[in-house]
């Protein structure tokens, strides 16, 4: 048990350090975007900036969630999951709101006047640097994933891969619009760049929906654990096992039918054995809930 616990904490700590690095890189990229946008403008750069802001919020929350997982230990901080979902939803609304205000003002002024907002090539500094920072985050998180195998790390580096494409497109867009001064071309690149904001937002929304609706059941692991328990406990009626995925981790619920006259002491021992068997199966199981029901209540139904 102790060994298993240590293994989990080590992996969590590794992932925590990884997220600390990628959050710093994200904040650095966002700062550069804000600074260059304030000085040189460009709606393409602004679109990239909103994308960075949303992704930085995601990184920040991954970091905070792992911080709690490392510090609080095996007791899963449900209040953090709820808080995270709520703040993430707020982030989506604010990001979309702010972006729509800026986009509308761009359409009604610059675009309608046939002018471009990308009037300096310096804006490229922000997008190129952003690409480099994203590449560093990708390399860091990929290395961490290969080392610690946590799902959150894989999700993070896969997203970074897409963000490199976003940085490249924004760079090309700024250069092309600067040289051609074509307003329609600028609008085209704004629309393409805004797709990456939509991509980030849809990822956040999908995670929140899965957590809320409980669609995060891992049927394969559930079936595997059920089979293992049934084989192990011939005389206990293991009714059902549900493994739910929360981020990188699993919360497992076991339902068992026992003789209602069974001694509490032996149920305690049974619970401990079930928990140990499940923890042996996967180091990513965070919590095991064993629920006992009296055996006769099923026969009556
Ligand atoms: Zn992104």
C-alpha cells in the first residue's frame, strides 16, 4: 500500500513540476503578446492573444489541480473540481465576450473602411516567440508524459502541437497582410486564427460536460476490475464496479451484496481487501468506495 501510494505521489509531483514549467511558458507568451499588441496593434495578434489567454487559464488550472492532488493526498478535493468547472465556464464567457467586442469594433471600423490593422512587422516578434515558447512546452510535457504516463500530460502536449500551427498561421498572416495591405486577407486570417480559440473553448467545455454528466465512466477498467473481484471473492456477491475518470485519475465504486447478519468487523476486513486489490490494478486509482447492500433485498425484487 505504502509503495503504491509513493508511486502515485511521485508521478503527481512529476506532472506538477511539468505543469509549473508550461504555466510559466504560457504566462511569458501571454505577456509578450499583450506588450506587442499594446504597442503595435493588429487584430490578428489580438486573436492570438485571446487564444493565449484561454490556454494560460487551462494551464493554470491544471497546475492548481495537481498542486492539490500532491498536497492533499488521496482525498480527492471535490470542491476544487467544482470550483475549476465554474471558473472555467466564467473564463469561456469572458474570453468570448471580450473577443466579440473587439471583433465587432474591428469589422465596423477598420474593415469597413478597407483598412488593415496590421501595420507593423514587429507583431511577428510576438507570434514567433510564442511558437518557440509553445515548442518548449511541448518538449517538456512530452518528456514528462513518457516518464510519468499521466493522461493530463498527453492532453497538454497534444494541445501544444496544435498551438504551434496556430503560431505559424498567425505569423504568416501578419507578414502577408503587412506586405499586401489587403483588408479581406486580414479578415481571412482573423477567422482562421479565431478557430484556435474555438478549439480551446470546446476542449474546456467537453471536460466540464463530462464531469457534470458523469459520462466519464471507463467501461474497460470497470469490467476488468469486476472480473478480478468476482474471481477473487467467490463467496461475496460483487454486484457492480464503476471506474470514473476525473482528469488523469480514477474513482472506483464497488457495490457488493453481503449477508445482513455479517459482522461489521469482517465487512471492514472485506472492504480493506477489495480496496487493496483495486489499488494493485492501477496506480491512477485515487479513491475506492465500497458500498455494501443486504443480500436479501435483491431476491425480494
Ligand atoms: Zn490552444
